[in-house]
């Protein structure tokens, strides 16, 4: 009787022990087989290849031999959250949109305004900032210029193939400015030299660049911002990679919600 009772009791105990062991084995096995977070598709697995140009402060530029800038920090943080290694490829503004269409990069940045024409060619992230075009003058040389209304006879410097150029030409046609002088995109320094020498009256750039240039040159200031022409800036993608676009939009939203974007904006003094 006693032996039979012990045998009867040992069965449920043994069953429970086996069940616990099975659960532990299953759990440990599950952990061992856990997959790394799935990465968005890129040209090279694990790498985010980014086309840009390091002549566009404060977005991208070279300082003491280092590639720095607001968008450099922005992309690095996005890549970190996507478990990708960022690889910046230096190119030129005049060819970057075509190169992106050809699939040379995973994405492109460079303080690029999202326009209807550019949306035809490429897919774009949600705008990470919307800014304005601004006019920089040398207040010591042209103290009489105090507003947009004082620029009717002015010669304004702009960079080629930009929204700055498009809007400056439209303003010239409306009689709001006198002349437009066009510079290659990577020769913005020449425009600033001409402004300092009095060869042109103003330089037009998106606000973050205009503010950066004015802040670093005594006597320069922003005299006016162009009304009714908002400049939404975004990251460009090939249209055949909606997964990467969605992933970038996701981390951009996260960065705005957790205030990481605001911290980077304060660091680089951008909107």
C-alpha cells in the first residue's frame, strides 16, 4: 500500500519536472535562434550609402579635415537606429539628382528642397524642416537697403540649378530685383567675395546657410526673407525602394518625438 502510494505520487512530480525542463529548453532554444533586427534593403547589406556635397554649411562641410554638419549628424543617428553604417560619398549638386535616379546611392541629402519636379524623379522623405529663402547683404556697404522693397536695382547672387535661382529669376521678371548673377554650386565662396567687394548687392540662400554665412562675416546680415515660397527640405530616394523610405520616415518621426532632432537642431542652430 505504501509503495503503491509513493509510485502514484511520483508520476505527477516527474511530469511537472519534465514540463519545466521542456519549457526551459524551448526558451533557451528560442533565444539562441533569435534573429537580429531586420534591416531595410540597401545597396550593400549593413551600409547606408549617402550621396552629398561637403560645400554647404551648416548642413555638410569639412572642418579640420572632418566631415561635419547638421545633416551629417542627422544621417548618422538615423543609420544607428536602422542598424546601418553610414557611408558618405562626396559628389556635386549639379549631378546628384541624376546619380540618385541611376541608383548610385541609397539616399541623398544636402539641404535639398522638395519640389514638384523633383518629386517626379525621386521619392522623398517627410520634410525634416521647412525654411525660407533669405537675402544676405553687407550693411556697411549698402546701409540704405533695409527691406525687400529696397532691392529693385540690386544684383543678387545665386547658385545654379537651385530654387534660389528659380525664385530670383521670377523676382527679376516681377521687377523686385535688378539682376541675377549665377555661380556654380560649389563656388558660394566666390559669391561671398563678390558681396564683400561690392560687385553684387546680395546673396540668396536658404535661411540656415544664409544665417551661417552672415554670422561668420562682420557686416553681413539677413535683410529679408522671401515670402510665400516655403522650402521643405528632405532626403531623396530611388522610387524602387519604398521599404527604406518608410524606415527612414519612421526613425525621423521617433527622433522628433524623443527630442533628438531638437537637440541636433540646437547644436547646429537650424530650425
